[in-house]
């Protein structure tokens, strides 16, 4: 059977390995597995969310209120924007998909950093668009501008990942706003702020404000409940932009794109400031330990504004490191598929990080 | 901002009204609202699923095992096919989306019944494809063939809804298999079997067997956990086809397209035969009461192979009926958006149906 030819060029996203796989393949007990591969919240599900999920368990048969009224009201209040400037997605991934399907096509180009979140390229290729990347692996806005100016008529979407997954660096908000002003109003600038809560906790200059983003004619803010709010398994994200952009993207949103429990979990998580605060404090206290470990062991790393840290290696190969750690029951993220000899490690709780340091030291000896 | 021009032609799916809306707009207590608008299971969530969901509530932070290993194994065993012939979707809706994005484009056409599930057209238009519909509102395979033969080079996807939502009729499986043999191997025939469990309970001749469908080079079976398995709010569906088709569609599947609780719920629901059996028995016992009610009140109806029945009216207008019922706290589905003066009613439990008959009789007086 013949399929649309853009499919020939598509490869699937390589997801972090699940605990179940380690159990299946290495016979390690699930409770002994430490998963620091997918930037999930190391504190697990917050108690308030867990209770809320138990309460709505009986409603699995009911489609959610597709207006997402209460969740949108909560987000609108938090960000100081109106509900009409919001769209809810099955993870912020889905808003990336909507943005690309609304703007990109076979005649257009999509611009992104040298190494950045893999789904930008995957979704872009589904539209047949051409991919442009900066030579720098990390975000370099002058390179972005250079490429943009050379292909102005072609580039329809630009992705900035703030902070950048899987590397961890983050551009200042002021620089981002200045950058958008240099971009034609007909090119959509997507500000992927999946980890921005972490960045702004470390340095307020990194905070991208949805209330600022909606003032632009051509920018959208993407947020997620997967990281700071610990709802990775629930798939809830959102976009904030002016009503014209939200209106267009909403046409691509199928009904019931998040589940009934996900909707409840997101509403409850949004009010759980204490949990988010605890997450942030642990994250950067423990991040310091990773930086110290790297320095002590001569490992190069990228200063991170996220809930992970990326270690770069010369020798040995990152795949060998990850494979050896996996056999010890510790799942890390090999960045080989990003063409890097690097390992991305989610910042865990102290006891998890202790195990990582212990085993990694052994392996690198 | 300029968007891809196919967006101009898109309208959103009009979802059934949620209970929350009736509470908000009419001030009716949630527990007094009867929702028979979205073909949800009237028995609610099965006890086994509810317990399983409570157990996994603590795992909301964890992404699911993206291989969906256990769920696929369960489905493979049930249907007598291999796991490689399966793809999991966020509802069967998402498999409809994958099928269309893989096959349809601006140069192609998509063929469907005169009145059928609205998402076929919505997703098809996202690819820029042209929509062909039979003149008959219900499925008429000779009309399908006629249109197909007249536009053979153009039509890339054909949808058969078995049984048909929102009308309820169902073609025999033998007729369907014969039909596929008349279709070129390069045109994908999508057999949407979201309600097929109901059809085959009523009449075994309606059973579409995934193990038969995989033998075709150009057909895919779509199933869902939303109806018979009572997981509407969890968004889990699946496709079964030969490995070539599944391979192509899998390229469009983003990671973690169902939630962690959804995965667990589907695995548990799949083993809950007793619950499905109870659902089926109630459905057709109560369906008989709707048929009797219709005959007693001179209402025309379509004999239904689903968990709903569609009443056709001359006078009054279906919108007026639905609006009046809504004010009584009973949510039904107006089919005005399908250009029909008809109301689709989900078959409820006896006490819910009692209320419907009582109020509807009043309104139609």
C-alpha cells in the first residue's frame, strides 16, 4: 500500500525506557528500579492529586467536560489572561502538533536549535515542512536570526525551548521578547516553556510570562503539568496566545483530548503550590550535588535550568554507560539519538542520586 | 496571521453536553442529571476498573510504558492476532486521524456514508482531502461502490461505521468483506467497530473479526474501550491491521498517547467479561422498551445495533425537544448538526429510561 510520502522520512521518538521494561528484561524488582530518564517528578504524585484521582476513579466511563471550563479558569487566573487565550492539549506535545499543522506545509520551513526537543522535528515532518537548525547545539539567537533572515519567506514556525530539553540551557526572557520583535508577524514563534517553572526558580530573568506573550501577534507560550506538577502520566499541557492563534489551533483540537481523571488532576495540581515549592527546592539542592560530582570526576556538563542535568563524555560511550547503569536498575537517558555522546539524568531525591553517584563512579573508574 | 487554508473549511465537532454544563446553566444538582447524550455506559465504571484506578492513582507522575506491552498482549490474545498487528490510540478517534494523515491529502478523496461519525470528515479536511458521501444517510454499499468506481484514482480512504453512529444501522460482516474485495489494494478501508460488541450481541452476522480484517491488504479494524468497556473518559482505542498498515500508522503515533491510568484501566477492563455481559443484556432489554415507546407514540426510529436509539421527528424540532429535556435535567443528543430532525438517546438503566419516557411523553403531548 502506498502512503503519503512524508512518512518515508519519519522516525519515531525514542522514549525513555519504562520501569516495566527493566523488570521484564533484567528481572530486577520494580521497587528496586530508579528511573531518572524521563524527567518525571522524583517526589511522585502529590498527596492531594492522588486523593483527587481516587475520588474520580468512579467516573472513568464519563467523557470530560470538553470546555475544560474549570481548568481554563484556573490557568487564566494564574497567568492574568482570559480563558479565550488558552487551549488545552494532551501534553504540550499536542499543542506543538496543532501549531505545526496550522502553519507548516510542504512549501514552508521550521526553525529550531541544533539540539532540542525531538518532537518539533517529528511533527514538522508530518506536514512535509523543511527543517532548519542552528549550527550551535544550544540556543543562539543571533544564529536563529541569521537563518530566519536568509529564509524569511519560507520559515513559518520557529521553536525556542526555554529552558532547552535535552541540554538544559536557558535564554533570558528579555532576549526572547526582543527576538520576537525581529520576526515577521506571519511567522509563529513557539515558546516551549515545559520546564520554565524550574528556570524561573533558579533565576527570575528566565521567566517567560504568558501575559507578555499574548501581546505579540505571532507568539504562543506552551506549558505542561508533566514536570513541576508531577503529572507526566496524565498528559495535560496548554497553550497561551492571542485569540486569533488560539482560535485557529482550536479547530485542530478533537473533542475530549484529555481524560476525565487528567482534567481533575490538573485542576487540583494547579492549586498545590506547596508541592511545587518542595519540588523546586529539592531540585536545585540536588543539582548542586551533580555539579560537584561532575567536577570531581572531570565530567563536562551544561549548567541546567531544568529538572535534569546533561553530562557530556569523550570516553566511554554514553550508550555503554547507560547500558551498564540499566543493569544496575538505574534508568538514565542516552542522548545518542540526538547525535551526542552525552547522558541526561533527571535530578532525583537525595537517596536516588546517592545510588547514581555510587554506580556511576564505579563505571567510570 | 495566515494559517494553512484547510483551516478555513474546518468546523469543530459538537460534543454531547456535559453534566457540568447543566449544573452551571440550569442550577440542577449534578446527582439529578441524567446524561444519555454521549453513549457512555449507564452502569458507570466497573468495580474492578475503579479499584485498579485507585491503585494507580499514585503513579500519575510516571509516563506509561510506551510499548503498551501488556495491553497489546491482551488484545492480541483476545483477537487471535500478533501484537505487531495492533496500534493503540487515544480513543479510536486517534486511529482515524492516523489513517487519514497517512493516506489522504489535497489530491485525494475520502468516502463515507451520508450521515455517519462526524470525526471522519473533520480529520479528512485536516489533510485537505475532498469529501464524498453517499446520498443515502444510512450505509448502502452499492452506492459506496458506485461513487468509488467513479472516482477510483482519487479515493484513498473509505469509512464504514459498523454499526453506524449516530444512526444505529449495521451491515452484515459478509457484505463488508465482499465489499473490500471490490476495492483497489491501494485504497484503505477503515472499519469503525466502536459499537460492534453491541451489534454482534444482537446478531452474530454483524460481527467483524479482526482476525479476518488482517488478511486484507487494505483494511483496518478500529475498536474502542469507550462503549462496551465503559471507559469513555479514559480515551483508549485501538486499530488492528496487517503489519504494513500498522507500521505506517505507528510513525504518526507520538509517545505516551494514552495516560498511565488509561493503560491500567484498559488492561483490567479487557478481562471484565461479566461487566460487558451485563451491559449488553441491559442494553437490549431496555432498547425494546424504547422501540415500544416509539411505536406507542408514533415516533419513527431506526432499528439499532448499538447502545443508543435514534428517534426521527417531523414536528416538533429536535432542538426544541432536547432543550426542553435539558431543562428537566435530561441530556439527549440533538442531531441537528447532522442535518437531521432527530434525537439520539443512549440506552440507560431502567430507572433512567423511565424518566426519559415520562418527560418525553409530556413534551410530545
